[in-house]
């Protein structure tokens, strides 16, 4: 898909860039965020570090030359949007273990102050992606949070466009964040600072989504098929999910020491056995009566794979969501499924995946290759073998993942020229961003990958509340540095010409 | 009076903020059970809006000695490097080993200076290298003595632990389990680390370089984000026991309430006194113009315009008022600044110093402007009259009142005063109000004794607690001297969410405000069966506000959930208190401990009522029990009494001035009468009798007015102001009234002698009619 930039487009982009430069020189105190969410034009930040997000000037692309020196830009080859870890969740589901959050790591992700607004944030991310105009959208996994059918329905509604109904329950919000819940460890927006009395009402109100215009290709994430991203759904968890009994408070007799000692990835603990033991204990403690809802049923792996393939990822029919597709004529994307079918949040390379990847890489021919997974290969069991394969490929351009919820870009140097490892932030934790990628040819048959972050926007203020809460969250992305540094966000990543 | 009021009111109203700013007081102070620093720092670093934080280990019940003084309840603050929330008043900050900073209240009380030596629990001498002001609490002796040192100094000083109390059974084992990995426990140690801190060889020694802290001071970048910071801190605090947050505003509430009702009353008193002073200045200025009517008539007769007369009146008033105001302001400053500063030092607050200049200049301007304006205005009005009328009006003509007095010179003096009814009214008003204030201050001073040194008693409106069953409440209420009695339930509950908070739960069957009425900070008091009112301290810890739900785990194991409808500025138990309806509490725990709260009639004897209660089966405990020794209360009361005394002295001077002014006007207006008497052979004693009659006509009604005003208006009004703090019967006693009567009579005698002496100096011929 070699593409020359038209004169009109060049003028438009020149105009946008000029506007960005003008804005950069202006006072930032009353700046409005860029309507398209592009961080090239405006950036949310907290320059005074007082917890209040303000809009600052856009961040220009920075050249990164660890793998190749800058060279003259040529025609655009492809545009991709990487949207990952939306974690659209049913905040009223009894299958959640929100009370574990107070124990701190590794349970940070079991509750978030902004968790009731995940669908709205995903809806806000759709607009900037459409404005960016990608050839394809890669949905990088963990589209939903708790492997529930109603979460999936809600997320697909957002991505397809149209009216998005609440995830579950009827009437007002009924969950741990209600003002009447006395538990002080939950942020209750009607009474806790920052006070947002209408937040929960807005969270359960239906809204309209414009839907993604570009084709969507999905990566499977652990939260898409595992309860809390860790546990394989069973009849017990199924019963809890659709039932009318929830546990909101940390049971006093809970064996905290056993579960808190677990190691974890940022979005869930690694060892499902610990959660299994916890579930057994939870079944014996008093709970809260909540409205039952059969829409909360847990989806199986097969059902999820079918749904994702039916939604956009047409390739493949096997037990893994491994597939490849071309973007134009110069780029091939290979999707890897590293989700542990037996439970656990960290990735695993299954038997036969290395061979499959080798075949896919070989089949890419003279196209540049981007490999995408949900979990990072470097921390996945058996990932080294796949990395070794990619190290040998002469036209490997980038390896992308989500899961860590963190913006990070590092070069991986290899004999064949190396490639860029790109981790993209989540939509659920601060900084709640998606990633725009543009592949351009460079002089001398090289290539450059321009990438910048896209903020969610145009979500009628609700999304901005989510961003504010995500930023304030003391267990969230801000203190964990999920936004990354300047070199992890808006950069131009050069790759030298393929060595024959 | 104006200046006195200003000095006191301004100093108290601005003291905390001034000191907090100078000391760079933290926005939030968090106390908790000791934790390794490495466990606390990540949670603190994750907070939004955080500018910086400093960590401390606060040790309590440490023996301190210096200059022959000793205290075994000392507080040692072991500082980690970083920003600190205190100001160095003298000397310099900690910089080397063996150095200690001493809080200014302790330094004043013990005579400690920079360079002095302080001994910590007999464990060696420390050199005092600075005196600090820390407005996060009141000063010694209202609070425990406090010193600061670095961790290195502390470790070096505390080589062994003899001064620490012995461990209760099992305590050492509990600490061993709790701090496993952080401490090396000697097998044969019997001493107990009360503060659970790091100690050197011989006791609990550190195995790592991870010090233990139990206090964090937080500075926010923006006050607007402070609440969000607190919410995040609370949500991130699981597992840290006994956590309490106090914001700078909360510290102010605590410090202000430590001085209690007295500060509120003094501020109110100052405001009222200011208004009174203005009225008195206005009345005296008007009387002065009245006295000068003849001179105005002369000026008009020789051609002076009305405007000229008014300007001249203003100028003359300025000549008198300016130096008088200067002297008055200076006197007020001198009289009030000492006692006011003493009180501020006790509160760990800084006297205003130079900042007092603008309000005092304003006082001076007011003190000059009021008499000038009020002299110019009647002069302007008088200038409108014909010169002949003014000249005739300069001497009193026969009036109807003059014939109704008694016989003799005393009666004549009375008739002369009664002849000028408007002036008499103004003089009586001035003297009456002044007398009322004197009586109020005397009543207040006597009530201070009951409040001394027990700030936690604020808000309590009962005087006795009887350990009797609730069913005896009716019988207790029927006892003589008892105004009311109610069952009172109190127990210690825990929060239901393992925050480690203990909550003092208090319940009454009916309206609790009859017996306990701490000031409402938000919301309202209880009206429903499942409602709660919580202390601000508890509200901050649990994130409660009106509309939220309070969940309490009772000692019985039951849980009770109540809807919060209000918060109160209670200070006992750091504000971690909850008021609940008895019905809700008893439904969850029918065995809740019960007592009977007893309110006494005004003037009823606590001893007598106690005897009556004892006859019912249980000795009551008075609520005014002084905790922590008497010296704290005595110091505070001494400072407050000094202020009251200063205000009373100034008030007395105002009375004297008013009396002299009234008698001088009589003498001037009746100069011809006096001259005739003197021409007929009357001596100075006769003139004194004449003026004494005039003085009595003023003083005696003024006393009646003063007593009535104090008992019917000012006393009840002040009691109402105070009722949210304490039940204060501020009606003047018979003794106070007797003191006021004698005092005013004495002032009247002084005024008579003064004016008679002035009249004697005038030649007789000068006063005789032409």
C-alpha cells in the first residue's frame, strides 16, 4: 500500500502542524484539548504537580536513532491504530473481587476509582482513531475485564457504533461506589473528593458511539477469557457471576497472607490457584444481595475466539487466535495469542507457535513485519524462542504489546538490523491512551515508524472525569509511571534498510 | 478600650495562621502505629498533589529534665531529613550529634535557653541548640513537653532502655512478631519499647537501615487538591493501624478549642466592647459641645459663619482627641499586649508584633474621627441658632425637674443632674453598660475555674456521670439540684473495615444535645432512629460526610450501620467519636455499658447532688476532673485572667472618665450656682456634697442598669454563644455585684474629689452672674 501524500493532504497536515506550533507558543492556562485527541496537538499534563490535569501544547515527534540514523522521509506505507486494554467492565458484577484492591500489589487492578466509566472511555477513544484515519485498528487484548458476555456485548457496541446500554443491573447504580456503601476504601464519587455527584448516574446511562470506521483486528488478552484475567471460568464462577450475591468487604477471616504474597503482572496476579482458594473462602462469608442478571454469564474461550473472529479478525480457526494480515503491500502484521488457557495473567508460548511464527515470518517476503501480542514476549514463558526468530528476520520492524498498561519503546538490536519493541498504555489506567502508528519509507530503502499517542476525547465530560480519577489514583498509572517518558510516546523510529 | 479590644481580638484571630505560615506547618499530619520507613514511603510517594513529606518517629512518655525541672511524659520527635513543620525562634536547626531542639513553651516554663543542657531520661546530656515554635499543638504546659532530635542523636543517646516502662505480658512477643526482620530482640530484655521504635544495642536493635516511623507530615502543592490527597491516602492505607489524619484546618480547630470557650468569649467581648467604646466616645463628644454652647454663641455673635463654627469645633476636638487617642491606644496596647502574648505563647501562636500597627492606626483614626465628627455635627447644628439664643442657652434656666429633689446640698446636686434628662440618659447608658461588662468579666473569671485544663469537657453539658442503671434516670432527675438526667451509653467500637480505628460511641435515648453538644461542623443533629453524628476526626479518617454510612463493629461482635447526618468538632479521642441513638446501639448490643448523665441546676452543689446520688447506690464521677495535673489549667487560667483583668481595668477607667465628664458638665453649667454658694461662705466640702449628690444620681441607677443588663441580656447572650462548648451560667453572683457596687462608688468618690478640686480653683467672681 505504497501511498504518496497528496497536495491537499500535505496542506492540511501543514496547517495542523502550524496550528500546533502557534498553540505551543500560547499561554496554556485556558487551552482546550485537541478535538481529535492527538497528542501532537495537545497533551494532558500536570505541570504544577497538584493533581489537576490541564491541557498543554502538543508534543512533537522526536527522532530515535538507536537502530538507524534519520533519513529523508518517503511515501506513507501504512497507518495503524493500536488500542489495547480497554477493560470494559461490568462494575456491578458480583464476580468481581474489588475488596482485594486494598491489599495493594498485586491486586491494584481489582478496583479502580474510574472503573464505572470504561465503556465511555472506549467510546471516547474511537473518535480520535477515526480522525487519525488508520488502515486498520489493532485491538490489543483485554477488551473486557472479567470474561463476561455483557461486557463483551457492551464493548462490541462501542466499537461497532450505535446505542450502548449499561452492562448489567437495572435502576440506579448498585455497587461498591454507591454513596451509601460505608466502606472507606472505595472511592465513592458522591461523597469522596473529588466529588462528582452525577458520575454513577452517567456511568449507567445509555450513550451513543460513532463506532470505528477502519477494520478491526483483535488480539486475545487474559481478561477476555479468564475471570479477573486470572481464573478459568468454572461452574462456580459462572454461578457467582449471574447470581445475586456479591462480596464487597474484605472478609475478616480471609487468609490475606496467602494471596498477598503472590507475584503478578500489572493487570492481575499470576497464579490462579491463589484465586481459587480465595473463591472457596468467599463462598462462606456473608455477602451483599445484588440484582441477578443472566447477561453476566462468563464466555468460554471458544465463544470469545468466535466472537473476535466474527467481529473483524477473520483469519484462523484453531484454538489460538494466531493469524496474520497485510496492511497494504508493504507491511504484514502477525498476531500472537499468548493467553494461558489454564489460568494466570502472564503469557505463555504454546507448543507449535514458534514453528507457526517462523512460517509466517518467512511468508512475509519483502514486506516489513510487525508482530503483535497482548502480553510481552520477553516476560512470557517460552518467549525467548520467538524473540530469537524475530531477531533473525531482516524486515522485522516492530514488536507490539499491551498488558503492562505502560507506554514504553525500546530498541532490540539484532544482527539483521533489529526492531522496535513498543508497549502501549491501557485505556483503563492513566494515561488512558491509544497509539497511532504511521509507517513511511525512507531514503535508502529504509523505513520509519512514526508513532504518537491519542487521548480519548469527545466523550461529553464523562471521559475527562475518568481521566482525572485515573490520574489521582494512588495505585494507578501515575505513580507507576505508565505514561512513560517523552521517548516512549511521540517518536519517529528509524529502521535501516533490510539486509539481504 | 478600643485598643485593648483590638490587641486581644486581632492577636487571637490571626495567631494560628501567622504561626502556621512562619513554621511552614504541614497541610496534613498523619499518625499511625510504627511502620518501617520502606513500607510507608511508596504509599506516600504515590499520593497526588504532594509537594513533599517528612517522616518522624514520635516517642511518648519519655523522661526529660532540665534546670531542676522534670517530666516523665515527654515527647521526643526523632526527625528524618527533610522539610519540618516548625520555626526556629532562637538558635539554629539541628546540625550535629548530641543536639536537641526544645519547644518554646517548655523553654519558657523551664527557663531553657540556647546552650542549656537537657537530659533525656537520665541517658546523658543533650545540648539545646534551638527553641522551636510548632503550632500543630498547644504549648507546654497545656501539652506535654516536646523536643526534637535527629535519629543519630537519638540512637546515640538511648543506649539502654531503663527509662522505658516494663512490658505488659505478651507485648514483647507481639512486637517480635510484628517487626520480624526489622528488629533484633535480646532474649533477656524485660524493658518494653513503648514507642516500638528502633533502639540501640542492649534492647531492640535495628537489623537493617530501614528506620521505623509513626508520623508523616505532608505538604500539598495546592490546597484545592487536599481532599483528593486525603481520599487517596485513606484508600492506600490498608494495614496501617491507628491511622489518623489531621489537616492544618483541623489543627486549628484543636488548638482553638484547647483554649476553649474563653477565646470565643473574648473575641465576642472585644467586638461588643469596641461598639460600646464608640458609643461612649460619641456621647462624650456631644456633651462637650453642649458645654461649649456659650462660646459658640460668642463666636456667632462676632460674625463667625456656621461652617466656621463647625470647623472650629472639629479642630478643637481634634486637638483634644488626637493626643487622647494616642495615649489611649498606647495604654490599651501596653495593658493588653502582655497578657495577650502570654496566651498566644501558650497556644503556640505568635504575637502579631508589627502586624498590629495597621489595626492600631485604624483604632487611632476611629478614636479621633468619632469625637471630631460628633463635635462638628452638634456645633454645625448649634451654629444654626441665633447668637442670642446660644448665649442664653449657655446657662441653665429653671426647669421642672429641679424642684423635685431632696433637701440640702446633696439633694441639690441630684436635682441639677436630673434637670438634664437626655444627658443623664446617655451617662446612665454608658455607666450601665460598663458596669454590666465588669460584672460579666467577673462572672467569666469565676467560670474559668470549672473549665481549666479540661478542653475535652467542652461540649459537655452535664456535670456528673453516675454509674447507675438507665432505669434510675427518672429517680435521679427527681433529686434536688438536678436539672435533668438521662441514660448514657458509651462503648469503644471498631470500624468495620479493618482500618484499625477505635471509635468512641456515645448514645442517648433522646436528644443528646441536652447533655453533649459539641459544635456542629456540618449537617445536623440526630432526629431519626438510624442516624449518627460523627467527630470531624473520624469523618476524615473514614471519609464520612452527611449522607454517608457509618459501619461500626461493636465489642459484642455485632455490627451496626448508621446514616451520618452531621459532623461535630469534638476533640476527645482525636475526634474519633460517634453519637448514635440509644435504640440503634442497644438493638445491636443490649449489654452496652450504661451510666446516667446528670445536669445540675444553676448554683446547685455538686457535692450535695453527689451525696444524693450515692444514696441511690453509686458514687458519681464529676466530669470536671482535671487530667494531667493542675499546672496546665492554672497557666491557661492565669493568662486568660490577666486578659480579663486588663479589660476590666480599662473598663473601670472608662467609668471614671464618664463620671468626671458628667460632673464636670454640671460644674460648668452650674458655675454661677456654685459661685453663689462659695460667695455665701460654702467651703470645698459643701461643693463636694453638691457633686456627690450629682454622682449618686448617676451611679446608683447605673448599677441597677448594669446588674439588670448583665443578668438579663449580656450573661444569657454570652451563655448562648458558649453553649456549643459548655454550659456556662454567666449570671453575676452576689459577690461580684458587691464588688461592682463598691468599685463604682469608689470611682464616683474619685470623680467628685477631682471635679470639686477643679471648681475650687476658679475665682468666685468669675462664676458670678453679670
